[in-house]
C-alpha cells in the first residue's frame, strides 16, 4: 500500500505550484497559499489521520 509521501512523489502537482497541499489517505484534501488554513481544513477532513503537509515549489526552485 502506498503511503502519503509515495503518493506525493507520483501524483501530478503542476496545478498546485507555489501552494501548500495537504495529503491524507493518498488524496489531496486541501491546498492554498495560507498554510494554517490548509492544515485546519485537512484536519477537519481527516480528523483521525495526520496529513502530510508540504509546499509545492515554484518551477524555478532547485532541489538537491
């Protein structure tokens, strides 16, 4: 079974560039520019799980 991080590494996130996303049970359950709102919404949608919260980097960002 795929975990949330593995899902994040495989899913197309191009439409979320520059935003925070929350992933719970291999689904993107919240996204936006305000990390606090994204986390709050994710906790409401997945009250018994701990969502993976990450910012989708801009296209110009280099990741090593």
